C-alpha cells in the first residue's frame, strides 16, 4: 500500500513538471516539497490504518490454543466378593441337589464334626452355599453341611421294579438269614454248627421232599453266614478288602440296612471311610 502511494505521488510530480514547462525552479522545488510532505502524511496515515486493522482483527479472533485436557478413562469396579459364613462357605442362589448315594450330614463342614443325620441315595436337599469340598444345606430349618462329592444337580431316575417274585423272595430270605445268623452267632455258635450238620444230612437223603431240601439249604446258608460273622465279614471296599467284626457289622447294618444289602453298599466306600464311621460310633 505504501509503495503505491509513493509511486502515484512521483507520477503526479512528473506530470506537473511537464505541464508547467520552464517555470521557476523555486516554484518547482516548493511543489516537490509539498508533494513529498503529502506523501509522508499519506504514508503515515496508511501505516496507522493498517495497524488499527491488525489490532481489530487480533481482538476479534482469539488465536490462543487451548490446552487439550486429558480424557479420563473410567475404571471398572471389581465385582463384589461373595458373602461367606464363619466356615468360609460362599453364599449361592438356592439350588436343588440329590444324593448320589447314602451320605452323612454334618453340623460343621469337616469330617470330625458331629453327625446330624443321613441322606439316602436320590434324596433331595436345598443348598444355599458352597466351598471346594462342602455344600451348605437347609434341612428342617437347620443349617448343615454335606460333602460335595456325594451331591449332584441331576435328579436320579427311579429304578424299575423287579417283577421277578423269586428274586425278591431270595433277597428277602438272604436278609433274614443274615440277621438270624448274626443273632445265632452272638448267642450260641454251637447251635449254628449243629444246624449246618443237620442241613447237610437232610440234603443227602434222596427220599427227602422238596420242602425238606429247601429247609436244609436255608439252614446251610444260615450256618455259613453265622460262621462268617464269627470269623469276620469281608467288605470289598473301593481300595481293597476290609474284614469287619460283628460289632462293626452292626454299625454297617445300622446305616445301610434300608438298601437291602448293607455289605454290598458298604463296599462303595473306602476302607478309611468305614474306619471313620466305626470310630464315630465308638466301635473298634
């Protein structure tokens, strides 16, 4: 802008000089001086206008750069830990569980705790707590504990009834014979021996009737059972055979006679579990 003003003034002075011809040098000098002053004034005025325009533009627009604030990343809260009782059993939503086999119920979650009852195979319970080894159940309003390995969420199917009347009769007879043999052995072993001898003699007689042969066979079975109880009954446990005496056999019958074959059901357990059961009942 400044250069344009000076150029215009210079051209103006040249035109004036040509138009006046050979005028007085002093007049030309004065005119040139005046033109120069005007140019200075215009130059100063132009600079002032430019400065004001720049200042106005600066005031109108804010060229400062705002510092970018760091974005806060929300932190996820850790889920609350499940509530546990005094034994470290964590609370869970109530679920229905079923016993896979006969198992004892404890008042506390350890095998040294007092026994509060038993669950039969397939019996349903309500659980509201769990640890690595135990489930907390509610039974008759009491808070009790059962080993988790004997519980399942799968409801067992009902076993089909055995329509074979002979098999049922034989099983009932075997149970009766075992009980009779135990009582006979406890009172008089010599009577069991005599019954076995009589049964063998009756069986050898060709003229004996079928009823007599059946009675002889039953007496022989009773004698064998009595002898087994006297000498000790062998339980085929999951980790080997265990010979138990009559008092220990009474404990087994106490817990599992409802199964129809307490000896076989006891064999579903380890020797250590049976020894633990005998110790809990005060039987050696």
